[in-house]
């Protein structure tokens, strides 16, 4: 069981709080426990990080929906629900801190910080893996912050210098009469800084390409086209910008026996016409094993039977309830291609009896009709 406090409790808001009230409440809490106002206070530091984590989830409609349904546990598969250290908090909330507090957050600024690109990964899984969920690992190639220069782009022991041409603004302003024209500084390409001694590993690019193995928790009930978002697993940002996200698109292989309809699974079983006529019991394969199915007398072609709770778990259901759909069994009557002489004789006798049965039925109908006509 998670030891984390409820996110709504952390911010002191109700579960139906709207966006504006949520933002206003977070501003008050963040201002109260901000590190600049509580230097060296570890308790305030923890409360500040807790509030930032809560706001990062509740301000995101997708994360909030998952949290409302599944709680902290549901966020694990999305890579969310963790604010990290102060640098991570500032990186993730750079814009809102500027709006709230009127300052820029050291590592990032609106003029230079760039969010990393989102990535897409297409993952194909088996039918049963989609039905019951799974954990797996994938390998992705992406840009990560250079470990040698820690993203500065400069050789260790050196630092980027303020551009002498634009004096760190990243722009040139030229006045022509009543008009001012801004253009990107050619010396620093708009960054406001120049690197005279580049990092030998990234060559001043601040990032390097790496291969990374990422763990994924696929929830039970995913289907073709389902999309998982792993927050922060995209490419690294530039100049203190936050990383992008990784989107995993799910494809599900067809099953040789089962077909899917929402949370129900459909299968077709063959019955001999004798069993269909006389009734009996058969064993039917389900997602988790075998179940006994009673076949009533007189079962017809394409009749269907339902095995409750033997379908696919609903991805939207509560984890504790683990609601599952049903298994629908369709009947296909099987006619034998090869029969013995004895079987043929018996079938002819059966056919004769059926013919006599139909003849008697028509005679009764005809007799009844004639009697009515006579009246």
C-alpha cells in the first residue's frame, strides 16, 4: 500500500476542483514552502516537492483521470507521480514559477530552454498479454543530456561565455525610423552564450545519442491502438528544458480461437448434429482454462451461449473490482463426411420417422382448415 498522501489532501482542494481554483491553491502552497523562503528547512522542502508532485498530476487531465480511478498505483505505468529533486521541479514548472513568483528558474528560461522531443514506439503483443497485462522492456535510441559536461556543452572546468555581440540577449535590435527590427544574433544563434572550448564528448551540442532500455507496465485490457505515455522518457531538453515523453502504441496479434468485442471474447465450437439434438455437456477453452458448457436439446446452428466473467478485464474498471466481460460461445454444427452402413441405415430410419412426423403434422393442419371451411 502506498504511503503517499492523497493529492487532493496535499493541496487542500475537493475532488471536483476546477483548473483555476487548483492553480490558485497550488500557488499559495508553493509560495508558503518555497525553498527561497525556507532556506535549510528540510520539512518545507519535502512539502514543497509533495505539492509540486500533486499539482503535476492533477493539472494534467489524463493523469488526473487515471489517479481518480486507480490512485497512486495507476500512475506507475505512466511514469508519473514523482516530482524528483528541486532541479526537476523547476525544470517541469519553469513557466508556472515565472507566472507565480516573477523569477526564472536558474537552469531554464523562456528565451533559451527547449523541451525535448516526444518519441513513439510501436509494440506488438499477444492476445493473452493484452487481456491480462504484462511487464516488458524495450530498447530505444534517443538524445540524453551529455554526462561529461552535464548539458552545458563546454569542456569540464570551463563554462559558456556571454555572447559579446548581443550581450546575452540572443537578438540584435535595429531601429529604422519609427520601427524596431529584431533579428537572431549570428554569433550565438540566439542562445545568448558562446562555447569557446566545446565538450569533447558532445562537441558542444549538450546532448548525445544513447541506447536506453525502458521498463513498461502494460495494464490488463489494452487493445489495438491503445496508447501508453511514459512521462519524461522522451529526448532530453536543451539548456535546462524538460525532457519529452515516450508514447508506446500497442498492436495486438489475432488469436487462432478467440475474437474480441470490447471486453467480451467470442469463440466458435463445433457440435455434432447428434449432440445438438440430444443435448449434453462439452468442455470449452477459456482465457484461463477449461469450463463445462451445457448444451440443451434441440440446439440450432449459430445459437450462442454465454460464460459470465470469462472475458477480458476492463481497463477502466477499479483495480480491486477487476471487472471482466463474458465469453460468448457460438455453435457450428458439424456434418460427418464418412459414415458406416449401420450409421447410414439408422439415419435413413431417422429420416423416415421425421418424414412421417411432418406428414401427420400437415394432415392435422389440413383437417383443421377443412373443418373451419365447412362451417
